[in-house]
């Protein structure tokens, strides 16, 4: 769709949307957000790019074939669950480590975060595959 | 441990034999033969030991609460069968190495046969009813594979399927019966059931149990009216026919009846059906055998006859007849196995199994002829062979049984035909003038004539020394079944008894029948058309009817139109839910509300208005956009009621949905075909019903407060246990992470599916376009 307005808007919106999705992903544990929404927003951004420009351009933004993203996402989510098994606990038990960074305060890092990242990547992959395949066929 | 070995090693072998065949070729048969030889050798040491002290090998409890375990047990009855299966198995393996030498699928053949051996061994060793059923069906499956071995022949495939459908159908009935039996007896272990037998016999499940178990046994042992599959099973290679369909597998039904006699037997409901069916099958098999031209078919019908006899004897249930049944079973395995293998050798050497084409073979195949005569003498019940000893026992048992006159008359008829059959098999092909086919025959190799020879000679030796050889096998088995441990006394000569006189009469009758065969066959040709109305025709009719019904039903329901599927699903859901609701009643649908605030009303009004626009719109895009408005309205409601995550997700999903719709419908023309008034009314009624039912369902469900809502637990535990303040997200990735994992897996599968659908459609369309251009 050759619309100058859409293209210009997309040039600014796309990177903003990507950043925003990462923000949503990382804040999900304490504030509204999470992996699902984050992933959907990335996919929506790619859809926007595919409409404004064309599908190959949108794919270049992603840099990696979305099909691989599905696999990587599932793998990440599974590994987050399996780390608990290495410590003798059942699959998907959450393992948290807490540490203090000087000056920045108390941090807690846990496997649910990686699980959420896995969900994020999978959702990006799934929706992008569907969207981009459809765009390429029409 | 050794019991487990017998029941399992065959399967392990079966897994490796085909690949081993590629490496060592025909020598896989030696591996195949080693297994039953090892089993036979080992279990022979149990002779004499097991009577006093049955061995329970193992009991692996799988589902203790339901009584489902894997348990094996060796007692007299199972020992007899184990030895039978393993010894004849060795002979069959040796025979196959010669008969099927060079066959390209020999590896698979050996694998199937090994699997069958373990299945059958497991069946007779099983002590838990579920274990028994497991191995029962395994024998069905392996038999199917072996019957259809020459899978390129349509007749073999048909015969295999027929055997599978018939015996597996019976197997299902058997499972139901066994479950009822376990429930009635309070345990699924056979020894415990034997102790409970009085309670079981007076239980109200008893008739059903008997009926179902009998169905299972009758289908497996080819009793009337389920006998039709056995002659067709002759499509299998001859070693298979000898092993499965005469010596071992078809005896499984009889084994089952014998094994369950202490538990279920002794009543009229048990004895009368079994005796009657057995007797009918016995006479039927004998008479049908008489007119056969194909030697294998002849032997198959005679097997049906003997199976009927055995079933009848077990049904009568006296100690005498049970002993006779077991002895006769042993004799039959020896002579029938031998005869089948000999017919195979004849087929191999003369390239024919047709009685009209074979005569005078003894001049070309003297060894085979000699042992054929020996085995046929055992079949006809001529002294001093073991067939004679067992037949005397059988006649004695029948004479002392209730209903003796009828049963003896049937037995006499059967024996006469059996003798005639023996002459047809053992005399006619080998004596007389040399036909052309017979002239070109050659004697079989050592591996092909020796096994049947050994079997036939075993029949002779057991007949000459029955007390020494047969009694150690038969006595423990009989005592397990009849619960009676009196020692047996087998002898060749019991004095001139009524049984002996009847045997002589049968012999004479049989010989006379043989000589009058041509005349009788001519006269009975009239009956031919009547025979085609028999059970085999019922089976064919049933299968044809099933296929017709499946085609009709699929055409009706799977019309290919998405709207038909949606209508069917929605109608079904509405009816089922509505039915349940009407049962429950509508206690209190009225809810106390906190009052409806203005912005909630606006959101709802927006949704309603958008729905109306969607339904009435004549433009595709307008419909899509108003659907999006509904979605945004719903997300507004989520936001109002405190679900920001949900609202966000819903908004993005809605935007993506619009995009997907647009992309999909982009190429389609404007709505050109609008549905007519009637269809719209139908759709409106359906939609309103579904909506109404779901609404009522929701109101009912939210009105039921049984336990404190689980949300309180999550809210309390979210921070301390999961280190997160966003409860929704914490539930998704921590408390219920497993569900989320499942969801993303499903999403991935959906993506792959959609990708494949779109790409393939495009690929096919392109291919078609290019094809047109060519």
C-alpha cells in the first residue's frame, strides 16, 4: 500500500513499538504487561511494516526467520522449566536468586522471567508466521 | 523370572530379527528356533514339580486401586500348554527354515512368529485377568500379521481382516466379561477368584459374565457361528497354519474355558451353552470337511471339528471329560501339526494341494507318505496311537455324561467323518495310480520332512506308553481344572467296553463313508446354495452394511461447508447444555447488582449496536470493522473491571484480527450471495438459543459457591512465593506455567498448520496454472 503518510508514520512507530514491547515484557511481573502482550505488539508492528512497505522489508526488521523464533521460544520456555529439575525439584519449579547491586538496589532474578521471554519469542514467531505468510500470498 | 523370559523375549527378538535378517540372512530362523527350544528345555524341568507347588513368578502392580497388575503363574495347565507351544514351536521353526528358505520376507516372518510365541506363552502363564486379556489380544494381532503375510494377495488381506474383526470383536466382549468377573469376585487374580467361585456363581452378574466370556472363547476357537474365519486363515503359509491355527492359538479359547471352569463352571448356564455349541461345531466341522478338495481346507474344517469336540468336553465338565479333553488336545496338536506340515511338504513338492490331482505320491515322496499315514491313523483314532487312547477316554467320558445319548450320537457321527477325513488325507494322495502332478513331485528336504515325522512318531510313542509319557503332562493339568487330584490311569487296552465297540463302529463307518464319497458328494451338491447363507455370509453382510452406513453418515455430516459444521456443533452444544439446565432448574438467576454505572452501560450499548451492524451489514469490510468494535468494547469492559493485562491483550489481538481478516478477504468479491429469509430466521433462532443457553449456564455456574475462590490463594501468595505483584502474570508464568507451556505449544502447531495450508494452496494453484500452460 503506497501511502506516504503510513510509511512515514511507520518509520517512527516501528522502533517505538519494539522498544515498548520489550518494556512490557520486562515490567510484566510487577506491573501490567508480560510476554503475551509484548509478543503481540512486536507482531503488530511487523504487520504494520508489512502493510506500509512490504513483507520482505518486515522480515528484514526481524532479521531472523520467524519460524526459528517459534522453536527458540519454546526451547527457552522449556529450559526455564528444566533448570529446576537439575536442582532436584519438579519440572517448572521457579528458582529465584537474589542479589544486591551496589548503588542500584536489590534485584531478584528467576526462571519465570526466562519462561516469559520464551513465551514472548514464541508469540512473536507464531503471529509473524501467520501474518507474513498471508501478506505474501495476497 | 523364567516365566517373564518366556512371555517377553519373543517380543524383543521380534524387534531385532528383521534387521538381523539383513545381516545374516536365512540363519535368523535358528535364532527363532532357539527361543522356544530354550523355553521347552527349561520348563521340562518343572514336570512333576509344579503339581504340588504352582509357581507365581511375578506380580507387577500397575494400577493397584483397580487391580490391574501384570502377574504370571505356572501350574499344571499352563505347563502343559507352555510345553506344547514351545516344542511345536521348535519344530515349526526348523520346518520354516526349509519351507521358506530364500523367502525375501523371512526376517519379518520370524519376527511375527517370535512375537506370537511370546504372546501365546504369556496368555497361558497369565494369572491376572488383565494380563490374560493383554496377551489374548496380542495373539489376535500376531495372528492377523501372519495370516496376511503374503500381503500382496487380496485374498490373504481379506482373510486376515476377517480373522481380526471376528476375534477382536470377541476379545472386546471378553474384556467386558473379565471386568465383570473381577468385580463380582472382588479380585482380578485367578487364584483368588477360584476361592470366591461360589460367590461368583450366585452373583447377579453371573449370566452376563458367562455370555461375554463365552463369546470371547467361541470367536477365538472358531466355534459355530464364528467358525468361518478359520478356513480362510489357511491363506497363511503352512507353518503358520500348523502352529497357530491348529496346535496353539485356536486352543486359546479352550484354555480360557478350562482355566475359568473352577471359577465359573458347574452350573447349567455354563455347561449347557458350551456343550451344545461344541457339539454343533463338532458335527458341522466334520460334515463340511468331507466335501473339501483342498487338503488345507479339509484339515481346517477337521480342526474346527476337534475344537468343537474339545469345547463340548470342557462344557460337560466331569472329571472324566476334562481329562479326556486335555488328552485329546495333546493328541490333536501332535497329529494335526504333523499333517499340516506334511500337506505343506506335499504342496512344496508336487505344487498342488488338490485331492483330485494327487494320487500315488508314495512313489515319489515315500518318507512323507509313511509319516502321513502314521499321523492320519492317530487322527482316525486307530490303536496303538495316542489318538486312539484319547478317543477312548473321550467316548468313555461322553457315555457317562448327562445327556449321553445325544452327545454320543453326535460324537459317533463326528468320528465317522473324522475317520473318512483321515483316509482322505493319509491314504488318498499317497496311494493309487500315479497322477501327473504326483509324478513330478520330489521328496522334501530334511528340515521339511523331519519335524512332522517327529510329531507323528511322538503320537505313536505316547500311544504305546501312555502312562509314562502322557500322564505326567495331562494329570497336573486336569487336576487344576477339575479340582480333583485323583491319579490317572491311561492304558491302551481297557477291555471290551462300549467305547471300544463304538470306536470300531466309527472306523467301519468312516471307511464306508470314504468309499461312498463320490456318490454322496453328487447327491449333496443340491445343498450348495443353502450353504452360502451361513455365518460367513452374515459376516460379509455385516461388513458391507457397516461400510454403507459409514459412507452415508459421512456424506451427511461432513459436507465440506463450514456453516454446516458450525450449525451442527452449536446445535449439539445447545441441546446438551439445555437438557442439563432443564434438569437442574433455574434456582436463582437474579443477581444482586451493585447498580449499573453509566460508562458500563455505554460499553454494553456499543457492543450491542456493533453486533447489530455486523449481522445486518451488506459489506464485508463493514462487518469486519464492527466485529472489531465489539472486541474493543469487550476490552473496555475488561479495563473497567480491573484487568489491564486482559484489556491490553484484547486490544492488540483485535487489531491483529482485523488485519488478518482484511488480508484474507482482500481478494474476495463483495457479498454477492446473501442468505434468504428462511435461512436467516433459522440462523437467528440458533444464535439466540446458543446465546441464551450460555448466558443461563454462566449465571448458574457463578451462582454456585462451594469452596472459597482460588483467586484468594493466588493474591495472597503472589508476592511471598512468586516474587511478583502482577497476579495475572504470576499465574501465567509461575503458578500455572505448565498450562502456558501447553498453550504456546498449541500456538506453534497452529502456526505450522496455517503456514502449510497457505503455502500448499498457493503451490497447488501455481502448479495447476503452470500445468494448464503446458
